[in-house]
C-alpha cells in the first residue's frame, strides 16, 4: 500500500476551485518534488495532506488514516506527517531545545530527559548541536529553518511535507538547508516537497510532479521529465525557470 | 418556576420610561459634543501649550481617570454647595459627564496627535500656514481620523456610565426604572427592560457613529 | 450627635477601603478565571460556543454595570434565594470583568501570527494544547499592560456596589456625609483614596506598555 494516496481531490475557496481532481501516490522512501506556477495549488495540496485545509471531495489516505473523514483522527495523523513551512514558524518564546521538545513531551508524553536526548540527536543531524539553548531570534534564517526541520524530525514522522522551505532565505543560506534535506532523502525519509529549486528537484527527487491549474499536469522520473517534457505547459515552465 | 415574569405591569409606566430614555439620549449627545470640545482643547494645550498649562491638564486627566464617576458626581452635586456652588441635579449631571468625557478624550486625542509624523507639521509651517491653521487642518484632522474608533468606544462607555446620574435624582432612564420599580415592585422586569433599552441604545450608537465616521472621513 | 474629627472620618473611610480592595481583588481574579474560560470558547472555532461568548460579551459591555448589579440583586431573589448586596456585587462585578478581559485577551490572541497556530497544529497539538503551550505564553506578554490597565476600571466599578447597599468606600463616604454634613471634605477624601488605589495601577500599566513597545 502506498504511504500517501491522493484520489481525485477537489478543493475550493468559495467560488474559486483550486484543486480540480488531484490524484497522486507516494510510496515509502519516495522523494516527490512538486513544481508549478504560482497559484497552481501546490501549497493547498500539501496543506490538505495533513488536514490544515479541508477538501470537498475525493480522498486522501496518509499512513492508512483518512484525512478528510468526518471524524478524522488528525492528532494521530499529524504525529506521523510532519510539515516544514516557508516562514519557519519557530515558537519565539521557547529555546531551540524547547521548540524541538514541545510536541514530544506534550503529544507523545516522552519524559523530559529522553526528549532532550532526542532533541540533541535531531539537532546534530541538522548540524546545530551547539545551538540547543539559543533562542530563535538569535539564529540566522537558515539555522531557524534547520531547527524547524529538526522539530518535525523529533516526532519521527513517516513522511515530511516541505512547502518552499528555502524561498524565504537569503541565497547564500539556501544550500545549508538543501543539504540537510538531501541527507534525509539519502537516509530513506519519505519527502513531499514543493520547490522552486529545479536542480534540486532533478538531482534529489525520485518523482517529479508538475501542477498546472489545480491538476497534476505531468509526472514521472525527474531526469526524464526535465530532459523531455511532454506537455507544452511544462516545456514553457521549464524554459521560464531555467 | 418559582416566579412568573410580568412585563404587563410595566405598560402603565411607558411614558415615564420613555422620558427617562430621552433624557439619557440628550445627556449623552450634549456631553459627547461638549466633552470632545474639552478634550480637543485639553489635548492641544497639553501638546502645544505652555508647560504649566500642560501640567494642569495632566492633573485634570489623571484625577478624573483614576476616580469613579459616581464619586465625581457626588463631589459636584453634594460637595460643591458647601463651597458655595449650588447646582440642580440636571446641571450637575451634565457637568459631571462633560468633565468625565473631557478627560478621557483629552488622553485619546493627545495620543492621536502624537502619532502624527513631525514632518507633516513642518510641511504645514513651511507652507506659511499659521499655528492655528496647522493645528486645525493638519494636526487635528489627522488625529481625529486615527482615534475615531477609540473615541467612539469611549462615548458608548460614557453613555452606559450615565446611568449613575440617577443617584443624584437626575431623571434619566435608570431613575425612571427605579421609580417604576418603587411603584409596582416589578424590580426585575423593569431593570431587564431598561438594560435591554441600554443595550439597544449602545448598538444603535455604535452603528450610528460608524456611519458618521464613514461620511466624515470618506476616503480623502 | 457624635462629633467627628478629620481623623475619625479618614479612619472610617480607610476601614471601608478594605472592602473596596477585597471586592476588587475577587472581581479581578474570579473575572480573570471566567474570562480565560470564555477566551477558550471564544477562539475555539466552535460556532455555538463562539456565538454564546459573543452575546455574553455584547450584553456585559453593552449595558450599564449598575443595571447588571440591579439585575443580579433582584434576579437571584426571584429564585427564592436570599441575596446579600455582597453576593450580588461579587457576582455582577466578576461577570462584568470577565467580559472585558475576554475581549482584551482575544485581541492579544488574534495578534499572534497564523503560522504559530499552523506549526503547532502540524506537530499534532490539540486546540487546548496549542493555546496552553504556544499561543497564550506569547499572547500573555502583550496582554499584561492592558490587563493591568483594566484593573483600574474594576476598582472604580466596585464603587457602584454602594448603590445596592454594599458598604465599601463610596457607601462609607455617603454614610459619613449624612452623619457629619461635611460633603466637600468627605468626598474629597473618598476621591483621594480612590486615586491612591488607581493611579499606581494606571502608572504601572503605562510603564509596561512603554516597555513592550520598546522591545519591538
Ligand atoms: N485561504 C485561502 N482563501 C482563498 N483563496 C486561497 C486561500 N489559499 C490559497 N488561495 C488561492 O488558491 C490558489 C492556489 O494557492 P496555493 O497557495 O495553493 O498556490 P501555490 O501553487 O502554492 O502558489 P505559490 O507558488 O505562489 O506558493 C491561489 O489562487 C490562491 O489565491
Ligand atoms: Mg505556495
């Protein structure tokens, strides 16, 4: 069974239909890169996967849990589906360690000591061991985003959603974040990333999804799709960003 | 149910209650206009006047804002006659209301004036406007636009606070309600009706002030 | 008739001030607890709860505190329960305070960026946990100044309890005035005592506000 399976999902904001029947299968270990023009519905799709947005029809199953069900167990779902945002969204009133430990202690009821050990481990993974007791405001954008990744990793998610996580960063800070994501991909983490980094999508992705006007317009293995886009829309898009 | 509500017993007193309501409305309107005038003068004096005048204004504002309205009212109505100034209950009520709203609006308007960039005032001065013209056309105009919502809320607070004037027998809505209650002993019904009248008045005032604001400050 | 010296008047007023302080503290703290519960309801996103709190706030902010005191005083009696002015006053002032605090705090909660809600939701926190661990700690920082500022309104509000016969500072003033016929002195002293209670709170609120603005 696929880890995440999206079937004919439709989503409207009022009269505006943003997702017009999206279907997508994500297997364990996949690194899915979603690309597409601004407004094509990439963020909305990602947000539907962990229940931040409700959809009107279709079905999303993540780790066996029906996301949009009337009595969807969102808490259980979100324990296994992590998300990293463009704007980091670190909790400014907590230290780096506090940010990483919060969900562990509150949701998983992990004892403080153990939670701190896990925090140390995931912070090491993103290269920020020495910042455990720093405050978010003392960190650079790239460091903050890496803490945000660690914060999600601490929950041991089965899949991690990343929505343009380098778009708010100064260009020189982009790579430190991408390297962390690449490392995660190598370790077998299932990732669904919306990204404008085409080279990263091609080199790290196992699957490329091109969204256009609320639909999956074209998908396939990244290297092949980039080398020979089938649809004129993707050809034009690849041309415009290259 | 232990008690049956009898609103019918209020009917014979509708004219008393209506008179009270009218008094409350007049009291509110008059003290709003006069209170804002006092506030404008106070805020201008505080920001642009001589230092000693500014200090007088500060003392006035802080004294009023840090004592209950009812005590201010009692002081004016009961205390001042001892100092040779005797006022009717109606006059005392009006004066107390104006003094009270005057202090609050001084503070609100002052905050509005302070939020105006210095450059605007200098620009006005450099256009050869007189001090008064700058004050009226640049400073107060902008300040009022900014603080209009805060001032509107304060007007409603003062309107509701005016129910206290019944305690010196000024014949407002609360006084009328007290009167009716003393006649037919339907305390709860009367006060519930009066409370709803105040609630309606507050909501009406709020939408009225909002509409007025749109007309006065329409996108210039 | 007894003869009252200046010191007699002052000491009697100060004794009554104790009740003004007690009533203020009870109204403020109980009102704060009720207000916190209402805040959770108001921001829960559950429509009936939101509708209830909205009407509650509309009522307590849209009617005179004096009317509320009357309604509690005469309303509870309808159920055949003996009501003391003390009981009616604490109840009315508590609920009145809670409405204003809820509204003040709601503003603070709503000023917290949406991203904080989303990030904590994504970490599987429930609404109550989000409020408890993420939103309220941040909102509290902004809420302190206006909350302290509102405490001044509570102290002044207790003066109305005198009207339903609760003996606190204002009522004591009225009684002393009736006994001494020195209204100018008595009400000056009453005002002065209220000022001494309220001004430090106002000053502190302003100080806090200034510090918060400077921190931004
Ligand atoms: N909360 C909302 N209410 C109304 N419309 C929305 C809302 N969120 C998104 N939209 C609209 O839905 C459409 C798709 O938005 P979405 O954020 O999914 O696009 P995107 O592909 O992520 O674009 P970008 O690359 O700019 O992030 C846009 O037209 C957007 O204006
Ligand atoms: Mg987006």
